[in-house]
C-alpha cells in the first residue's frame, strides 16, 4: 500500500443471533448498514486516512455463544482490525460505529438495558473467588444500577447488545473465547477473560441503544419513566472513573428517497 492511499481499518460486522425480532429492528439495521456503506465509499472518494472497510459475516440461526465464537474465528481469517457485533433485537443510532471507534479503547459497548423490569443497565461488577472444594477459581457478576450518564466509563464487564472489540483482544485470548451455557452469559465471560489478559473494558453511556420487546422499546428514557411510576430505587452504584467523550459527528449522511 502506498503512503498516498493511507491506512485502511478493516472491520468485521456480524449479527450473532436471529430470533425473529420486530420489523423495526430490520428497518433500523438496513439504515445502519446503508450509513456504513456511505462511510466506506466516502473514505475511498475523499482519500481519508484512515478509511474504513466493512466485511459482513453471515452466521445464520445458531446458539449465540457459538455464533460469537465463529465470528471471532472468521474475523481472524480476514485479518480484521475490529470485530463489531450488534444483536438482532437492538435499535442503534446510525453513527454507532463511529462513536465507539473514536474512543480508541480495547473494547467498548453502548448503553443498553435488559428487556424485563426493572430493566437493568448491562454494566457489571465482577467479584473473583476460589472454591476450596473443587480447587478452582470462580467469579460472580452483579448489575450496576447507578452509573455516570453521558460519558465513557470503565467497567468490569458489559453486555453485548452491541460491542466493538479491537482484534488484538481476540488474538490474545485462546479459543474457546465465548462458549458459555451458564447464567453468566458469554459477553460477561469474554470481558472477564479480557481483563485477566490485561485489557480494559468500557461503556459509552452517551451512546444509547433501544432493546426491542413486545410492544415496548426499552431505552434509557423509558427505564427512567417506568421506574419512577413503579417507585423502584437503585442500589448498586458505579465505582469506576469517567473518561472524556471524544466523538464528533462525521460527514457521512443517510439519504433515503
């Protein structure tokens, strides 16, 4: 590659589950990917440095941890720089990738909430332990209720409603990386492995997803409203430090019609 061509950042994208979500998710994903295509093409036409090259990974309807495992494997095969995963029941802003990429961290997820009341934010603290009977380590994870708003925060683990992972993290963790059938979840397990390997995990609480349910869409605004109506009180507060926000609106625009 010549110096004039600049750096190409290769991004593997996948939807690691297929659960017949509402039509709104399908429409949102079409808009998201149209936007990414525009971003990629403008990078070429305007000779941006860096510019992005997006590769879509088709996995079909398989066990979600296995789908993430296969996505990581295929991302390694194409020598991707990042693995970008979005669940099929999330609604995302079109500039989601740009916002997460701008932080330049090992791993970062946008703010999302669980589908069912009390709709916990998918931010976790982890406590490590040792089982003297089986002579094996274990860990316990718990939701963080009170978190700093509209900033980048370091976490023990995050939910993967959507996540951007630098492939150096994937390369450093031996397979299997995601396989998990316990209540912990493959996302929390991967974050725990990443932190044990020396990487840092973040959530951008200024970049927000909607979690599609029936018939509601669980957003931060909806959670605050319904919790107030139900007189629900938060308990576990966030203890990690804030990081300054870095993202600025890009020049790619979605045009329909």
